[in-house]
């Protein structure tokens, strides 16, 4: 009887182990990883733009959580107050790795990283998100070029699921640590896909001042100021003279 119980226990443990292994393998298989595609583009014009991301993948029978790790140069910024409003209105979840000075120019700013959390429903196979980004003021150009180009590299795409375990590193993916959620209270293991099918990077052109016109602008400004002051003084003198003559009458 004891021997029969022993064999039964071994059999149960064997099936549990094999079942877990199959679950891990079927969670993010190599074939599924090669189906993942990501596109990135920039929309709108001027100083206030919009980064648009789209992720597509093959059908799965479990949830897929995605995280975009986007590095951004000093020439642009994201408004944390605007992001907070968008979270309440649209559910957009963006975590910034540092506090940003919204008023600082490009040459007094540093690059930063934005963590963009995406949550896709089962069998959806795609997800799209739009994140606002704003250009900073740059130094005036002394070469006559009235626009400066700012390049934004493609983000890293990380994925995981709460319904299965992350498989060990392989030829098509690596395992990295990143914040689990927007609250940033703990780290989770995420899957980073190697050789991801993607489009990017993107770039935007920002207008800048012309430093070669500094002398001309200063001269014109001084002349206009002097002319305005003389007109004001003339009007005041005429008004005072008119009042004085009116009193003497």
C-alpha cells in the first residue's frame, strides 16, 4: 500500500512538472515571438507633437502585458501634469524616471526615460497608444539654419503575462528587470524580444532663432523704442500745453 502511494505521488509530481513546463513553453513560444511587430511614428507639427505606437502579434489564449521603454533626448520633454490628466481621461499610463523642468531650454536639460505601460485583452492581437511630447527651445543658430533636427530612437518592447511564467533566456529573447506597474513599487521580470520587427527611429525639426541677425535686431529694437518714446513724449507735451492754454483762457 505504501509503495502504491509512493508511485502515485511520483506520477502526480511528474505530471505537475511537465504541465508547468508546457505552460511556460506555450506562453511565449519562439514562433509567437517572431510574430510580434512594433511601429512608431510622430504626428502633428510645431513644438507640440504626439508619439504614436502600434504593437501587433499572433493570437494567444492569455493576457499580454507590454511595456515600452522609451529614451528621449534633451531636446524634448513630457509634461507630467498632462500625463496625469490623460491617465484619468483615457487610462494612459506613463512613468518618468526623473523630475523634469518644463521651462528649461534644451542646453540646460538632460535626456530621460519614459516607461509606457500597455495592457492588452486576450486574443486582441494588437494595441495602439498615443503619447504627447513637446519640443524644447534651442540655442539660436549662428550658421543660418533656422531648424534643428531632434532624433528619437525606437523604444525597447518588453512583455510578460500574469497567467504564465517568463521562460529562461534564449536565442530570440532575453529577460530583463523593469517596474511592474505605474506605481513603481517593485520590479518584475520582462521578456525583451531580440530582432524585433519594428519601424523607427523618428525625428522632428524644430524652428530656432537666427543668431546672425542679432545686431540687426538690436539696432531695430533700439530705434523703435526711441521712436515710441519720442511719440509718447510729444503727445504728453501737446496734452499739457493744451491744458495750460485752456486754463489761461
